């Protein structure tokens, strides 16, 4: 998710590109860098959701930790300012209180309130909103609102 720092409007978004490594799906860090570079602006800040300290499986924990580490590493290497955001931190501000197990629905409602005309689709062929894109938008708006 890329936002205009002046007004918080959406510049562009994508799902994180992936590729297979030893029969496991991992972040395609080169694809991510290409997407950011194609925006033609050096990022003022890259906000990355911190990995949870728990997950349903060790595979999920591995995936979250690797993805975060790779994004952190590329930001350090390319000297892009970056910040880790805890899920509870942005959800508290952007979603308020919501019943347990309904964070995706609460996030969709919050995003629709801010951008009522946005469809949140990962491609022109998709039919349902992508919860990762919605979360990325809300994280970006959370960080943007802190600075404005």
C-alpha cells in the first residue's frame, strides 16, 4: 500500500509478490522492491506489521517471521525509513472495539468508511475484497494519521 503523505490518498497497492523456495512459498523480495521503485518516489516510511508471537502452526510463525525479516532487511539495505507496527497498535486506533473473531469484518467496514468507492481487489479478475490489502491500507492510514 502506498499513500500520498500530503493527504493520505491511495497512490497504489498490490499483494506481496511470492515465489517458491524449496517447496515453500516465500516473499519475492525483488518483486517487492520493483513495485516500490516503480512508484518513482523514495518511500518516506515503510510500515511493516510485526509478526505475532503466536500462530496456529509453526509454518505460519515461520512465514510471518521470514517475511518481516526480509522486509526489514531490504529497508535497512536500501536505507528506506521503516517501522514495525504491532497488530494491536493499529487495530486499536483504526478499528476500535470489535467482537473477538471479527477483525476482518471490522477492518473492511473501517476501510470502506475511509474509502467508500474502493473495491480492495487484488486484481481485475478478483471478485472479493482482499483482507491483506485492507489491513495494509489501515496500517498505512494509521501511520499517516500519527504524522498529520
